């Protein structure tokens, strides 16, 4: 079987969902980073949508993190989806729910005003409340790590780091199960190994205005809080 080749952007949470899956399964893979503000032609030829992640296995290209993870779970053990078809479908449904954290998390990172940042944090809150009612702990479905956990971890990580900058955002307030779940995921070896080693520093630099290799902008509202 050909070694998987993953194309990534160093701060992309969607790529991280797939690298978490690869790490959980102990699969050797190659990874190549692109600057999404200056997309090379070879990358656009692989994925006309111009998004990461992209997985290449042999001469076949697959994109979209949920699709990539489904493929990886079918090909490599241990299985991270339930065996029961109905439970598997339920997990797939909640993977869709995790994506509701991605937009607010990104808007929080790029918000230029306190009002915009708090609005973004407020949009993340209802989804976190849904998970508070659903997760069994310590992981989504109990003791076993699943694809739902891997799909949620990158978004929870960025929301957590944003709240570390401004704890008064209150996204995790009164949500003990989600807080414990987030801590458990951030401490998991597969999550810690799923990014570039300096990911937290890279995240903070992004807030301060270092967005890509080809684009330097001013700090966001959260970035200004770091500078202060």
C-alpha cells in the first residue's frame, strides 16, 4: 500500500482532523505545507476547490477532511467508528455538528473589534452546550476515542487558546463536561503530535498579524490583547 501524502496549511484545523486520525492509527505519512494566500498550480491541479487537506495515495487524490477520515478508518486499524451501522450514522451526524465550531472559532481569531470577538464567541456557545448534553466522557462516546473526538479537537483547541487570551469570553463557563473533554483531547498524544511543534506560538503570531508567508497584516482584537 502506498504511503499517504497529505497537503496542509500549518494552522488549518481541518487538516489536523486527518493528521489526528493518522496518528491514532500509527500510519506513516508524508506531509507538505502550502501557502493558501499564494496557491501553487500543482496544488490547484490536485484540488480545484483550492482547500486543504488533500490526501494523495498513489495517483488517487481525495479531499475534504471527513471523507479522508472515512477512507483512513476503512483501510487502517484500529477502527474509530462504531461497528453498528446506526451508531456509526449517529457519529457521522455529530461530526457534522463539530463543524459548527469552526466558523465561530475562525471569526474569533480574525475579529478586529471586541464586539465582533464577543459575537463570534457567542456563536460557538450553543454548539458547546449541545455537546455538554451529549458527550458521555471522558470522550464523546465514553472510554473509546472516536472520529467525533478527532473532528472536534482542532476546533476546541483554538477556542480554548482564544479563551486563554481573554478568559472573560466565557465560552466554557458552566460546561464542566465540555471543559473536561477539551482538556482530555488537548492532552492526548495524537492531538499533540498532529500539528507543527510550534503550533501554539504560530497561533499567537497569527493573532498578532503574521498570517501567512506572503501576507502580513495588523493584529486582531485578540492579538492586541496579547501585545497589551
